[in-house]
C-alpha cells in the first residue's frame, strides 16, 4: 500500500481535552489504516479549560508525528505538556464580553497570533517530509489561513474541515460591518482555493452554498461527528445500577446552553411523583458554569444531582455506560455537538431537547429518543416520566444498531481518506476491499445528504 503524507493543522489537539479535539484525534488515529501517515502541527497552550493526557496514548508515535509550536524547539514526537494552567469556566456574560473584545482586536479570531510560529514550523515540517496534502480543521479559522498560505507557497493542495460555521455563527462577534466583510472575504478566498470543504452536517453545507454562489453541492462533503467503538469495548459489560434511574449529561454547556429547563422539569416530576425522589439521579460529567449550579439549589435538587466535574475521556465513557438515559440540549440549528454521536456509541436511549432541524432528525432516527423543544418544561417533564416508567418495567428502548454504527470513527475516516486522495488527484488508491466497501457506503450516504 503506497503511503501518502497528510499535514494536519489543528490548534486544538491533545493533551488539550473537551470535545473539540476528538474529531481530529480520531481521524489522525485511523488514517494510517487507509495508507496515510499523518503529521500533526499543533500548539502548546499553557492555559485551557481542561486537559486529558491519556488521549495521547491513542497516538502511535511510529505512525503519527506531532510537532508543537513553542518558544523552545518543537519535538516531532508524542509530547506531554505538564506545566499548563487550567482556565476557569466563567459565566456566559463574562465569556461574551471577553469574546467580543478579542474578536474586535483579532481577525478572524484570537488565534491569529499563532499563525506566524505555525507557518515557521510548518515550513520546517514540509522541508523534512514529502507532504502530499494539507488538512486544516476549524475553529479556530486561523488554521484555514495557515493551510491556504502553505498551499500557495509549496503548491500542495489543501482541504478544510468545518467543525463549526464561520460567518453564519450566531456566537461569533463582529464589531462592525467591516469586521464581517473582512472575515467573509477570507472565507471566500479559502473556499475558492481549497480542493474540498468538509462539514459535519447538512445545515452548514446549505449555509455555505447559499452564501457563496460559486460553490456547488460537489464542493462540500458531509462527514459527521462520530464515536470510536474502541473507547467503549472495555465497558460494554457494564449494566446500570437497578436501584436508581440514572440520567446523564456529558460535556460543557457552551454559550447559551443551559440545564435550567431540565432542572425545572426534573423538580416538577419529583414533586408529582414523590416515590421517585430516592430513585432518580441526574449525573453531570464536565464543567458547569457558576450560574448553573444555582439552579440545583433553586429547584431543590441537591440530593438528586451529582457532579463529577471534568474527567478523562475514558472515565466519561465509563460513567455514560453506567447510565439508563442520556440527555443533551441545544438552542440553535447551527452547531452539531459531538456528544450526541458518543451517545449513539453508548447504545442508550436519549432525551434530546432540540429545536427543529438536523440534530433532532438524527436523534429520532435512532428509534430510541424522545425529543422536546429546549425550553418546554412540561414536555421535558413528560419525557422524563415516560423514560422513568419504561425503566421501572424494564422496557427502555435500544437504538437501532444499523443506524448508529454508521457513525463509527473508523468508518468515517474512510470517507476522509477518499477526499484527501481526491485532493491530490489519485484515481486509483490502493486500499483493501473492506475499505472500498466503507468508502462506497459513505458515497451513498452523501448522495442522500445532497
């Protein structure tokens, strides 16, 4: 099998934690299975919300090299940064003010300061490696600018991966029309020269096609978020404690997401069903904003809500598997939270508080989800009641495996491999028959998305 090299540009990468690193990490992990040697260019941030050094154990240093920008020389090997500082997860108001200030000064985002050292290190990487294609993932969208400049300098094709939308992101602050016009100019240039734009959902694809008339459906491919079956293997034997009905939420409440309406609904359910007070438990894995903690007290849920804070990804999976029902909420149709796909991997029923749109459809297609609008307290209470009664009778639904297994990371990487190969005009990529089946499977899926 011919080995091709891909330069992966990702500001966020382990040992940084949280969901933003999972997609890139798993792609890097599985690309060698499809004949690629990833070379990762990333940062060495000294301050972040969470770190998970165990994620680096998934990287085989014999197959994947990691370069990190820093004041000292970067080491092209697995490296653990052990002198970092944990940033405080502040209130949404404080976060908005800080974000507005930074995005007024820095364009397209605050990581533009990373561009210069990243380019310097990237030139060194390219001089030492025969890079065939560049893959850049964003946010931060500075990653796209780095990829574009390197592509121009070295005549290497590049592919961009949108984990979130850029111009049409309601949480991206534009201080003036000029700021927005400038970012739009940057995005237009990126999309003009990139060989392919990858997005995580249909909504992002439609937004880009609507905004830029020169883009057609074939220019953008959908590769959704997913889950790694390898993460779940050692925990498949776990069965939840039958003494408690356990609902679990995993992850941050980013931007305007809030557990307020869930807490209120849970409180009302317990009041109406007093016997459930000692049987129902709500677990929260991850960081919680200060204002969110106040709701626990306000709705008298101190005995029913358990918080474990941020834990490693491995521990998160274990806690999810000890759960009966998994919960998530989202207020907009722009983003595509990775936690939903990990819920698919857990093979658990889902309580999804979502607006009409792609994410709601994904949840309902599992055949094991109850969906409500994000702020409908009565509907959320009724969903809790329905799941609770199903639990008491041992009849909780199981997601359709034929559907959920299509989001497995190894399978998704087959599609990325195909797009990277296409970017360097490889018509016949030497892969196994199994890998060909996976690629064909995702070709069919993307035709449906289109």
